[in-house]
C-alpha cells in the first residue's frame, strides 16, 4: 500500500522548508511562482469572460502540486512532460507570463506552438518541457521513453510526467508505469488528483481511495501527499528524485488536491458538484496556506508580500499588453513544419 | 553483392544502420532473443546488446510511444509492430503524437522514428494477420509510408527511412519475405530514395500502378496479356506517402489507360487516392475510365484457403481487369 503523508516525517516544525534543504529565498521563489501561476490564470478568465479569448483551462487550486514537485527537479537537466493544467510546472521550467499570454491568445510568437495548440499545451526543447497534445495519458509513455534514453546514455537525469486522476484510467498510463518499472527508469509519475475527470467524480473512476496504491502492482513505491501543502509535495518529490537518480526506478506520487474552477471555460461545474464542496476546498487553498506558513516562519513580511503582489501584477499586465498587441500567425504559416524540410 | 530474400534484406539494413550510427536501436515484441517472429531481427541482439535490441512487453502503444521518447531524445529507433493489424492499439500514439510532434511544436521537436510492420495477406493469417493498413496512415500528414516489394527496395528504403528526420511507417509484405532472392548491394550503395516509384515493366497499351505483394501478381498478369498482344506498363509505387505522382502521370500520358491494383479493401483504399489524383491531373490523356482492381469490401481476409484466395486478386482477375481496360 502507498505511503501516506502522515507517515512522512514533518521535519522542522516552524522551519520545515529549511529542514528540507530549501533556503528562505528558494521558499519565496516557490511562493512567487505559485502566485504568478494563479494571477495569470485569473487574468485569462477575465479576458475570456470579456469575450476576448475563446478558451481557458485552469491550474487554480493545483499550484502546490505543480510547483512543489517541479522545484525538486533540475531545470534544463531534467525533463518535464506536463499536462494541460501545469502552469506552475511550465513557469518553474522557464516559461514566462508573456509566453503564457502569447499562447493563450494564439499569437505567432507563442514559443510552445506558434498559435497551433489550445492554451496550456506547453512545449520547449530548450527548456526541457516536452510538447504535449490533448488526448490524456499518452504523455506518460513519452516520459518513459525519455527516461530510457537517459538510462541508455548513462545519465542521471530525471523525467517527471504529470497527469490528473482522470488520465490514470487510460491504458497508456498503465503501460507507462509497467514499462518504467521493468527498466527501473528515472520517472516521477505525478498524479494531480483533483477529484474530477471533468464531471465524473473519483468514485466513478476507480474503486480505490488512493490511486498511489496502484504503484505496488507495478513494483515501485506509491506516495500519497496532501497536494495543497507545497512543502509536503516538495518533500515527496525530492525523495523520489533522489531515488530515481540512484537508479532505483520510478515513484508514483499522488498529490491530493482540488480543481477550484470548472474544467474549462466551456464547462459549468454547478451541474455536477455542490457549491459547498468548492467552498470547503477554497478554505484549503494552497497559496494562502503557504503564505501563512511563510509568515509564521518569519520569511514573508507584509511588505514583502505586497512587493511580490506588485511584481506579479506588473508581470501579468505587461504580458497581457504584450500578447494583445502581438501579431497573429500569418495564413502562410498553416503549411509549415509538417515535415523536416519545411522546418529549415 | 549477395543474394538476399526480402526478410534478409530487412535484417541487413538494420544491421548496417546500427553499425553506422550508434543512435539506431530496435525495440518490439520478440525482436531480441527470438529475433522476431519472421526472423527480421535475428542475431541483432547478440551483436548489439539487449539495450539496443530491446524486447518489450506485449503492448503496441508502449512500443511506439517509448520509441517516440527515444527519438525526441536523440535516438533513431526502429520499432517493430509484430503484424500491421496490431498497430491499432498504437493508433493514437502514431496519429495524434508521432505524426503531430513537429507540427504542433512549430518545428521545435522532430520525431525521427521508423515503425516496421509486416503487412498484407496470403499466408493463411486469417482476419488478424493479413490486413493492409496503409490507407489509415497515408491519410496522416506528418507521416511517411513505405511499402517495398523486392529485397533490394526493402533494404534501400529501410536504410533511407532510418536516416529520415521524420516518422516513417515501413510496411513489409509478409508473403514476399521469402518468396525469392535477388542481388542486394551493401552499405550506402544500397540506398534508395523515399518517394520514387519504379517503372518495373514497360508497355504501351495500359498502365498498372501497384505496390506490395500485388506487384508480383500484376507482373504475372502482364506476362499473360503479352501473349494476347496487350502491352502492360507496370509501376511499383514503393513509397505511398509521398507518392511519385510524376512517374505515374508520365506513364498514363503514354498509355491513356490506367488501373490501380491493390490488395486492401477497395473503398477508401490508397488506390482510390491514386485514381482521383490521376483523373484530376491527366483527364485529357485518358482513353478509358481510371479503374481500381482491389480487395473486396469485407472486413478482413478469412482463414479458409478458399476464402483467402477469393479475397486476394489473382493473375486471372488482374489480367481480366487490364484486358477490359485495353479494349475499352
């Protein structure tokens, strides 16, 4: 059975981050990236509701699961293979607010796909973020392939792949975990269990309570963490990364969290879940929770928090202005990059 | 130069490319210790090790998608799907992932990957070891599709496929694996360019455009018709995507009559695409309707020899079709 967070040592008391090897600066950086992910997301909804963008898919509520795990990796050495909510992962691996907005508005300058893919479909070779599509679950196998390449080259790079509990029903998810287990590949399978596959609740998706229990069936550890506790996520990911770098194989981390928004801007979540449930989870939101911890640890002052807010807001304003005035792709771009010769 | 069967030529191509380029690796079900169910990878694991010639679980989506991960990280994988019929569990990975990687990343990522699979019928393989799957993959921009029918073409085209920067579906007509031998060159001398058809028999009366196993049968039909004074020109497409429109147009402009001869189900088969393109591009040269001589529209090739023979176009049926065209 999977390891539970309660069983992990919550080292350090008031200074858990230091006990985990995170400096005050590192902890603040995690906080700021979480704030930035949220602020970008909120701006996207605003622009969408004003009728200036057709589609939003949201990261809200899942920032701790994303940034906490990405922070345990080494950007440009390790790879991330995200899914379409992973703003926190992409930002940690080098995407900027401008990049987010350029993709959101499908501009030519969008570094992910030059306006070809829907929002939040990240990808950058330079930043070691694998390009991903919309059919869920497929990416877990690509992570296994990338990790196999690292192993064949004798490198200790780690590949972290992200998915919702919804994707875990796909055959590819099973195949990927099985394949990674056979070859002891350095893969982190990070499930952001947000409770719903669009409208279908977890108990209609699987008969088990903890998805991480499945890891035992593949022969590697599964860990359940409070996905809204960024330090708990970091701790679990950090342990899994160390294990992977030692050549001991994959880990499945189930970060229990909640999707605060509807599935997308085209979804009405009132049709399938109670407002009370959402309100309950709003109380447990990861960002205020981490802010409170940082204040108690005397790492975050009110003044510093204001500074961070101002910086994040400026960044989002700048990104919005920049992307809104950036050009669309030209119709000629439609035919490019089907094959290599057209890529030159 | 050495005499080789088609399956030996495939093995030689893999061995030469693995020798030439350490990034080339092979993965699939039974490709390692056993050397493949058709022995296409026999001896490769002993020579190149279990990592470069890797036995995988029985899971086609894994085979294709892990290969894709390797390709994205600098390897040149050759994935074997044991029978083309079994490529469908990997269909999402091939169509939505492998084929779209370059386009969806605006050229940032590429996917140099070869997916090999034995294709076609005539070996008593029944419904699920006989299918012709090329039309599914020819419909997908981003993929290349190759279907050779001679040992030399198989070797030369496979070597080129391995060196190609884009994903290639490489279909091998299993009925021809050991059907005959021919002299096959070694090293770079063996290379054949993708996208070039071969004019394999010259004739002034009617053009037969074909590929795969039916190339052999079409040539038998052509020999028979010659005795009747009908000269058939036979074109083997060899690569289906991109296909060699110019060579086909040249032939049809000379003969004014054309049949596309293919083993797959008639409706929506690749021959339908060839027929449509030729009708559009050389209508003024045609003296007869563009014709398809193809497999029937039944789900797949049955196991019974009587039914298998009834499915596969034979020399009689192809000759009859071409005769009708010549006399039109």
